[in-house]
């Protein structure tokens, strides 16, 4: 293995087409992201069929731009990496097939990377995160996932729990849509909440059987009941998805609801992280994923834990390929690569098998 490791990474698991060139798992030579937010905004969520089509249209240009900005030739690279899962299968396949084609054409080794592991490694791209001090506690909160895991070394994860219904970002997006705010709901709710009073409403904090599990459907229902005109006949007659159509009551103060919702959701996340920190005694805590951009969550987590807590740089909280390149560097260093017949793993969990699966040791 050469002293410097340069990896081209590709990420297409959801609605960003992204490519990045990463040196030694820490330096971003380039980081290109083509967002599909405008495409999905009219639907208030990601439309899978449109997502994969849009990835196909731009992936070639996104990869070319990442190589050009890094001033790289394929002969300068040591490996290729691509998100193998979890994510939308049609979207994952676009990146995987493109990366396999590149691997065949260049002869470079290809690594399939777990997207959740990628989010954790976004911290390796944060200037203030100097060294991991294992075991560490990772809380990944994104549009598709809310996961708590103990990481005992590179590639060694013990999943503690996660959401049993909506992911944290998904809850932000659904409440944003209910309040008539633009998609994605997370940043829109954070903005609206800035002028609201979180004490104007008291929404429930999730209770689950598993101490490290999370649930946001009760919170979502409570917000919906508080702010919408209830149909006559009571809630039993409500149709599924009725929150989309239900009109808001005239007296609703959007800023107050946003602030109270954000307060309840972040309380639930912080409580689960505190329980895990108390029970597993980690040396550091890493927060990652789109919702880790939320300032209130950062503030509460740092205040509640008597431990160093690290956050990704804001542009690397949401999906990007730089984090996939950072994670891939440690797989490569451990001597792993993927055979070219690996498949997308849409439901790949963060667990011990993250380093097993389709990877083989060279
Ligand atoms: O990590 P990500 O790009 O996608 C997945 O892997 O799922 O996360 C996107 C999610 C969206 O649900 C978005 O609403 C949420 O992250 N998000 C936020 C903020 N910025 C993005 N949630 C709360 N506060 C924010 N500032
Ligand atoms: Zn993500």
C-alpha cells in the first residue's frame, strides 16, 4: 500500500448524486454534490423513480468534475469506492454500476461502503476531530435513519438501537410538510423555530421498550392533532396520509409549533444518547447525518454529556461522497476489497458484518 492513498468515491443512495476524491481518508481534493432537492420538492419527499433517473443523467458529469477539481488522472488513484447500501435500490444501482464500469476499465480495486458507516466517517473530515478514541458512541440521524452504535475500532460496530418508525429527518420533513414549509423540512423548521416559543406546546417525548430505541410517530400524531382541523367523526375515520390534506387551524403559530416540535424531538435523541453513554462508557461521542446540522441538537448534546462530542462540518452533515471515501480508506488499509459481482444492499444495517458482507481480504 502506498504511503498516500487516493480514492475516488461515489454516492447515490438517495437524492444526491455525489463524487469526491479523498486523500488518506482526511483531505478532500474535491467534493461534488448534485442535489435533486428541487426535483422532489413538489412531492414533499424523495420520489424513488425520479431519483434514479436523475442520477443516471448526471453521474458521468459529476464524476468527471470531481476528477477535474482534484486535478487527478485515474493513474493517480489507489482505489474506487461506492455506497453499497442502505438506500433506495434504484438509486444505489446507478452508482454501483457506474463504479463497476470504472473498475473494469481502470483495473482499480473497488470497495462497497455502508452509507451509515460513511456518515460516521464524515467526522474524519472535520478539522477538530484529530484522533478516534475507541470505544466511541455514534448517533446517526438522517432522513432515512436514526441509529445508535458503539464503535470499538475501525469497522467494528455494535448497533444498540434505532428508530422503530420514522427516522428523525423524516419526522422533520413530515412536520415541515404539515406546516406548509418548504422541503426539506429540517432546515425550514430550524429557521421557523428561531422566532418561536418552545413552551407554547408540550409535545410528548418518545417512550419505547428498548432503552436505545426511538419512536417519532407519537410526536408526529400529537403535532398533527394540535394544529389541524379535526374531521368530524373523530380520528377513527381519518384516512391514512390525511395529514397531507388536513387544513391548519387559523390560530396556529407556525414558529411556536416548529420550536416545540424541535424541542421534543431533540430531547428524545439526547435522552437516548445519554442512556447509551451511561451504560457503555464511551470515550467520545460522534453525531452525524443530515439532522446533525441542527444547532439545538448540537447544543443540547454537548451540554448533556460530560464527554467530548464531535460534529461534522455543516456541508458534510447531509449526503456526500467525501464521507464514503474517508470510510473506504480504512477498509483498504485493513486489506479489504469487494469482488465485482457485489449487489446493492438496500437494508444493510450498521453491525459487525459491515466489514464482512461482500468484502474479501486481499
Ligand atoms: O443524511 P441526509 O442527507 O440523508 C439521508 O441519509 O437520509 O439527511 C437528510 C435529512 C432530511 O430529512 C432533512 O430534513 C434533515 O436531514 N436535515 C435537518 C437539518 N438539515 C437537514 N434536520 C434538522 N435540522 C437541520 N438543520
Ligand atoms: Zn445519509
